[in-house]
């Protein structure tokens, strides 16, 4: 099989790194085309040692990685304890790693480090730092300039301040910007952000009316948090799974009757209020993956989709393994997920974004 993954929860970083590297070499051999490492916050100070060891023993052609509050490996998820997860694969075509840096230039950002994109239908795996990289601006610019490049990834989540995360590129460890790799394949499946009216009535009034009409079980779910789904493709006649960008409610203005959401909502957009439901979330993931075999996957799941939501950190990892028929998966619990919806790259929350690989 051309893909392999390994997970270690040994508290010693050197031992954990040796364990995952040895297992991947045993299953795949050395010098893969791409390797991706995910390390827990406990191991950030050892990131240089981890990257150097993997680079020397595995010798990948392209090598990236990120720190995270939790990691995935095979059918397992690990949160809040020491862990290293390593994924590697062989694939045709060039794998081009890069390190993006961002410098504020007046009211905008100047981005450096993006390799030349000379072909359509590429996939970009992207691992940004949330404090030092303007992810929204980058996704918007890439969507405009290279609409056929699909971006899949997750935001580093091991730290609460700039400089606290670690990113790996080519065996080198950096603390800012974003790292990623370009792959020669695609695997996909108002007034700004203030909702003033819905169907001709104050938005807050409509929301209260909907909540009051819910049965007790659904009202209990809503009490745990309500989100707003904004339709990604208004040309569709019917909307279902995978058609909405899910955004949080940021606040309400009782005097104006308005609701502020975490997304610019144009006049005429279709919106749907959403609640978090563990059973439905698992069903969604299974149905969107489908019963199709793949040889490996990289999984970027929200840091709110672990044990706090499902009762186990293994939930998403197990579903992906079961659905694709392989345990060659790795990933992380992210502070934001990146992935295409309705053919357009977007930043998501409370979501799992999956890059699938086949021989």
C-alpha cells in the first residue's frame, strides 16, 4: 500500500518520534514523496528534534507538519496528552512544499513564498498559524486567481498566542506564517455580517419564533449553541448536506432586532439556523465519505468535535477508517478547517475536512 500512518503517545518526544518513524518505514519504506507530522502541544519545545529525526530516518521528498491541541492516527484520536502522529505516502508527480510569510502592507498583507501555480486541478494541503497568517485574505485571493486549486487543511491549535505554535517545512521548524504542499491531484467531494431581516421580518424575531416552535429535545440542543448556515451555491434548487458554510452567532442587537454572524451575508442569501448534534454529525461524515475504498487520508477536524461532543476523541478517526477501508490516516484537531464546498474554497468551523488519497 502506498500510504502509511503511525501514532505514539509516549511522553518522551524522542521515543515517540522513533516509534512513529520506525512503524512508517516498516510499512512503507524510506524516501516517500510526502510526509506530514502532527505533534501535540506537549511536544512543541521538541519540534526541532522531532523534525530532524523524521527527516533523517524517513528522508521524505516533501515534509510538512503542525502542532495541535490533539492529533489523529489510524482509528484513534488523542486530546490533551503527549502525542506524535506521522503520515507518509507515495504519489505520482511533483510534491512542492512551501512556507508562506505575511507582512502587513498598509491595509493589506504582502504574502511571500507561494510557489508558481502553472496548472489547474491541483490540491493544496495548508497548515496555517492563526496569529501570524491572514487565512481569510489568502483563501479569498487564491479563489480569485486560481479557482481550480482546492485547499484542504487545518489551523494550528496548540497555542493561544503568536509564537506558540510550531510548523514544519522541509524538516525546518518555523513559528509563523503557513506551511503547505501542492499536490498534482484534486480530492473533493444583509449588511456584511449583520442579519437585519429574514423573510421581511427582524432576524432576531424570526429566530425567537423558530426556537419557541421547537420540540423539547431540539430546544435542548439549541440551548447548547446555535449556528448559522449560509448557502454556498444559490443556483441549487434544493439544499442538503454539504451545501452550507457553518458560522457562529457573534451577537444580537435587541433594539434593532438584528443578528451578527461570523460571515458576510449578502442580501438575498439563503440561511438556515443549525444546532450541534453528535448523532447527525456522525451520520453526515459517513454519508459524505460514502462506502468507497481509498488508501489513505489526512483529516482536519474541529477541536470542538472531540470527546466534548462525541464522548470519545476517536469518533471522526474511526469513521474515516471504517468508510475508506484503511487505517493509513492522520490528522489533527484544528482551530479552523479549510476545504472546498460547492466548488469553492472556504474556512469552516465545527467541521471535519478530509483529503482522500488513492493509489
